[in-house]
C-alpha cells in the first residue's frame, strides 16, 4: 500500500480484528520503546471486536446499556464504542522531536481525517465545544469520527476512529463522548459505502501532510 509516511515511522495494518485490551498492551509497550529511543514511531490501522471504552472523564450515567465489555482506556474523553466496520488509527508519535505541542497534534490529527474524508466525498469539520469529526446527516449534524489521545513521556497514544459501516445501533448503549443531543453516522448511512482498504489509501495519501504539520515552528 502506498504511503506518504516519512522514513522512521512504521505503518502497521492489522487485517483481523484486534481485541481492545491486546491493543492497549501493545501501545503501552511501544510508547515506552519509542520514548527510550528503541523503536520507530508508529501508525497502526485496525478494527476491534465490539467494545465500549471509558476515557478519564467518563460519567457513570452515560453508560446506558452495557451490552459489550467495558474497558478503561486511559485516554482523555468519555465513553466510546468500537466495533467492526469502524476504522481505528492509533498514532504513536514522539512530540519531543516535533515541538511538544499537544494542541497542535490533536488539531493536525483532526485535519488529517477531515482531509481524507473530503477526498472520499464526505464534507466534515470540527465543531467548537464538541470533540470529534462532524458531518451532515439529513437536516442535522452527526459525528462520523472520534478523537481520543493520551501523551506519556511526550509520546502520543490512541488516535482516531472513523465510522465506515459499523452497526450504529451499538452506539445506543452509551452517550457517545458525552454528547446526547447529536447522533452518529457512517459513510454507509450517508450513501457512500467504502471498503476498508480504500479508506486506508485515502488516509495514507495525506499522511505526509499530517506529519509535516507537527514540525516545530521556525523562529527568526
């Protein structure tokens, strides 16, 4: 698969679903190795079996129907659903080499997903006061992608999820990201069904722009 990731950043694409706890353990180990200078940075594209994940701000009353396993994720944010038909991108980047700017990292991560969706015919955007990636589904705004990150030793963990064709009824078990007044949508629901490898290709075509946006600003 063609990628614009620069040398020194590994691309990993998992074909089979990866259990969430397994992914957490691997991210934890890779974070430590990157911080110690013992491993390359990593972009990992994958899916999970159905699971609800709890961020550090998750509120108990936002878990409505615990029909799937609930795992404490260690990232920021509240409750999220992950499952088949949703593309996950875990992005482990050493910010000590890229400006130590967490806000810029999150902004650039959002911009990467927004640009890739735009190339696929889905107009999406950031919404002030609402974390995530938003688009229009009929007459209302709806979330098509989620963002959740953690930074430890200046190395990022977690990343984004994008709804390609998940079972949207699974989101009804939680208040997604603590936002009750807006729904969730997917590329399939918007009439643009897409194979996973086609989404990956669009995303990776923009990968170089994402990494370039993380470079420290030059000073005169």
